[in-house]
């Protein structure tokens, strides 16, 4: 009896020891424990990564790994950070390059309080709490008949004060592998003029114009899909009209290039591992979309890096910022010249997406303005062979040729007398009826709620 208890005790000790060893050995793989984030979400998906604080970029993430529920742990991003916040003003009185010329880290980084990070964990750089790690409900779940799943997302954010602005770089990591890099901008307006400048902004009090400006956000994403850096390829997808059909065109880029959004062709980009596949033989890929393409900043020739929305380059150690990059030892000054005709084949690729927010001040921006959010979208495409959140058998599309819709006998339209004056109340069920209004209201409310869920950060 005694030996049995002792053996049990020893085996428990061994188990605890080995799991501790395993965990710390993974952390020690790329960084020390203090800079290692390792979170398993409610349905079993896990995200782990290292972080670093730099004077210019602020928080830089390294070795971002995703493990789907009961799936394989794979590297997605070797490093990820913001690479510029470019803020040209309508009156041309200032054209800020906030990251390269000021910075998001060092003295610009704001120390966080626990109240800034409700039910989250503050991560410290030395003694300074600079990063908040939170887990919250996400809208990436699903429902089908009786099956329903609620999901969570891991959020990581910091706050930097640059001039009158507070920037909130935020990374959201979802249970299905999606990543949403975002930046919130709040604080106070930076520049004003009198009423004579009304065409370069907005009168926010009788003789005070808040000057209009653009925030161009650039990210530097070094994808090394599945841990291999030299077998990733870039493709652009465009949906083109051909008669009554739409055709999906895929174009592979073999040399460095800058590209722009194209809402009319639903343009998006894929970074795809040319070697490694999921269990169904499909290439592991991430899809990159720039959903906030309602506005673009195409600046003067001196700011040619604004002329494209996304750039694909080969990795160069000295290429750090989208603009005002230190041109030491022959390194180029901006994204425009990072694109230097180098071959993307067999190279370590870097993706530089951007998004634009035109900030037209309003009376409500004083004394402090609400956080306005800019974001891009990175979604797994065939990273899994099926939705990792469901265990149900897949019975969809078993008949690949979609059956013809059942033929219904033609109905002779009922003869109705012409109505001279439109009825004051619409018949039930038609557009404009109460049912329709209720439905629209419901859709609007749930859309607002889901948007708020993404971006609710208590400042
Ligand atoms: Ca790869
Ligand atoms: Ca290059
Ligand atoms: Ca790469
Ligand atoms: Cu602004």
C-alpha cells in the first residue's frame, strides 16, 4: 500500500516536472518567459508568440504560432509590427511620419494600469507594464440547426502617446486562426487654424478649424508559413465578369511589386506555402484583405510609398519603416524603393499592407475624440481541411452538381384593380412593412454589436 502511494506520488511529480519542463522549453525556444505569450482559448485553439518593445515600432511580435484544436502547432509569422503611421495634413502644414520620426516605444509608450486591461494580464518590459493580454468573446463562432459554438479571441494591445494623439496598436487572434491587426487613434486633435482654413478642415467652433488629415497605417508582416521561409508564394485573386458568369483569376507574382485594392473585382491576396499542405492536399495559405478601402491616400510624388496599398518584397534586415527608413549602407528610404525588381521565387517574403483613415474633424472631437479604428484582415485559407471548431460529419455538397430548383407551375397573376392613390399602409410582408423594418433593425443592431465587440477596449 505504502509503495503504491509512493509510486503514485513519484509519477505525479514526474508528470508535473515534465509538463513544466515542456512548457518552459517551448518558451526558451525563442525568448525568455517574461516575453512569451501562450494562451489556450475556450475551444482548445492555442496561440503562442514572443514580444519585444522597440523605441520606434513599439511592440513587435515574433514567432507567432497557432495550434488549432487537436491540430498541429505551426508558425504563421516570423515577425509582425506596425511599420509607419503617416499623417499628412490637408493644409500641407505638417506631414508626420510618427513611427520613424518619433516612435511608439520608449518614452512614447504609456504605462498601463490594471483598469486599462479589465480581466486581462499586464505584461512588463522590465518594471513597466506596457502590454495588455486579454481574452474576450469573438464573433467567429457558428450556428447550424442544433449545433452552435461560441468562440473567444486573444487580444494584445499597447498604448503610445505621440503629440496630442494616443495610438492603440491592437492584435486580435481568433480561435479559427484569423488575425486582425488594428490601430485605434484617440486623444485630442493636433492642429488647428482660424476660419480662413475652412476648406482644409472643419469649423469646430465659430473661429476654430480642426485641420483635416489622413492617417496611413502600414504594417510589416514577415510570414514564414509552416516555419519555412523560402517556399512561400504570393498570388492575387480577382473576380472578373465574363458574360453572365464571374471568373476567379489567379495571378502569381514572381518579382517584388506594389498593388492596390480593387473593390470591383473583390481583390485579395494569398500568401501560400508552395510545399506544405493540409490533410486534403490543399496548400496552406493565409488570405490578406484590406476591408477599409472606402478611402485611399495617393500622395504627391515625394510620397510615392502611398501610391500602392500593399507591397510584397524580399526580406532585408535594414528595411524597417514604410517611409523615412534609415538609408544606411545603401538601404532604401521607403517602400517604393524596397520594391527593387528582386525575384520573389525562393526568397524570404515580407508583406507590407496598409490602410487609410481620412480624419475630418468634427465638433465632437473636442476636448477628446473617440477612438477611431483602422484594421486589416488575415484569414486562414485551407490551413485546416475543415472548420476546426466543429466535430460534425461534413454532409454538405454531397451532390456536386447542384440539383435544378423544383419547377413550380406558373401562376396566373391575380387581376387587381389599378390603385390610383397608394394605400397609406403597405400590405403585410412587403418591403416597407413592419416585419421588414423589424428585420432591418435587428440586422443593424447585431452588426453594431459585433463591430463593438471587436473594438471594445476600455481606455
Ligand atoms: Ca513556408
Ligand atoms: Ca527589394
Ligand atoms: Ca518571410
Ligand atoms: Cu486624426
